[in-house]
C-alpha cells in the first residue's frame, strides 16, 4: 500500500467539464474563465476577481501593481513558506525581506510589525490551512493576503481573502481549490484589478507598459478548478474527520505536538516532534507513507544575512502527514502503524 501526501480526485465530472470546453472550440480564455471569476467573486464577498495562470504569477502581478512605480520595492514574506513566494517577489523586481515564524508557523507578530515599518508591501500567508491573525491588524504599507493553502476558510465571520488590500490564491492541483494550474487575484479596488488585467494579455497591451506577459487562465484550467470548487466544502469536512482521528491517536505520544494554530480549512496536518523531520519522514516512507516537510526549504536560506531561528527549528522538526479527504480505514491503520513505529507512547 502507498499513501501519497496529496490525492486530488479526478473523475467523470472533470472529463465532462473539459470535454465541454473542447467542444466549444474556445480553449484559451473565455466563458469558463469568466464563470470561475464570478463564482470566486461570490465566495469573496463580491470583491473583483481576475483569474490568472498561476498563484506565483498572481503574487508577482499584485506586487507590480502595488509598487507604484518603485522599481525595487521591499516586500516582506514569511521565511517558512513555499519558494514560489520568493520567486514571485524576485520576478516583480522586488527585494524579498524574510520574516520569522512562531511555534504555530504563523508570523512572529512583534517582528512583523517592526519589519513592516520599512516595507513597501507586506505579504501575509494563511499557512497550511490555518489563519494568519495579522490580517486583522493595521499596517502602514499595502498588504497582500495569500490564501493559496487556506482557501474557503472563514474567520471572524469573514472569508479569508477579504481582510487585506489584495488577495491572491492558487488553482494548482494539490491546493484546496486546485484544478490543474492557475491562480487568481482579488480586491475591492476595481481600478487595481483593471491595472493588473492590463498586464496579462500582450496582444492588447499598450506598448509603453513596463511589464506584460501571457498570464490569462485558460478555459480548460478554469473548468477543472470550477469542479474542484464545487467539492471544496465537502472535502474540507471529510478532512476534518481525519484530523479528529489524528488528534485522538497523537494524544498517546507525548513527544509529538500537532500544530493546530487557528484552524481554517484543515488543509494540512502538521506535527512537531522531538525526532528530526528527516528521520520521521524516512521511517514513514519505508512503510509506504509519503509524509513531507511542510516547506522544502526555509526561504531565508537564499540570503546570507537573514536570521530566522524559528523557521530553522520548524524545518528541522516539523512534518506534514498525509491528510486525504478520501482516506480509507485501511490507509489510516497504516498511518497509525507508521506513527507507532516512529514514536514511543
Ligand atoms: C502559500 C502559497 N502561495 C502561493 C503559491 C504559488 O501558487 P502556484 O503553485 O499556483 O504558482 C503556493 C504554491 O505552492 C503557496 O503554497
């Protein structure tokens, strides 16, 4: 038996959706893309939405739009996050400023406020299905809220993605709203979304613009994301039942702590253990369980002068266990066995 870390479901409904697009004869941007934008607009309290080719592009374009002519804006990003963030900042011409996390894997609030005084843009990520509570706080610079991993979560009776100036997300296959590839940008500020839209289609661009790329989301990708969105709430509830089961088992192991933070959409199940992540992952993989590090490498390792000790600690000791919405009892008993092999009660 092999348990993958992610297992997006694809079935007849996806085949039908893609077939519909192919038969329509319009595979690039069109009807399905606009339908997806409208669906997201409903999920995000009526904010304007622009679908694009990836979450990384969404972030890069949002940074460009918020830079206000500054060629090299200073952009704050979490150090314990996916590498796409670092590259999105670099691809926008920005200077990444890495910020450390706390034990819950959200940002260290004091340090974030201090660092933000010297930033042009701050990116707040809701990490691994949890909530980044700093989105409810005031910062002097514009804030981008990244909901790639916590899409669909509600906090303080508001959808995540509606707290900050701009929100970005991803339709990458393994994400909670994933189809195959894609991303989106959303904001209450219509003119900002319009200015970003002008950066996404070279065929219709003003030749004087500094930056334009082919960043539109295709009808095929939009159709796949749309089907996933239709199932996202049900998948979230199914994951939640497995979270409860994980909690029950892990209560027996004093050397392991689940990282729960403020729960958003139960996207990932992350543990912190006394054993190194390398050892835990190796043992589980030998049993056919594909546990992974929550991030492949902390982003401050890209710069020689950044110091983020909590991100280093998380990298050493945190592991993401498979949390599959359609997991079965047989798979879960293998996971149970895996945990019993790794940890002493
Ligand atoms: C928090 C976060 N933001 C943005 C992205 C980028 O999204 P995409 O893979 O669609 O480019 C990712 C991707 O892994 C992510 O985890």
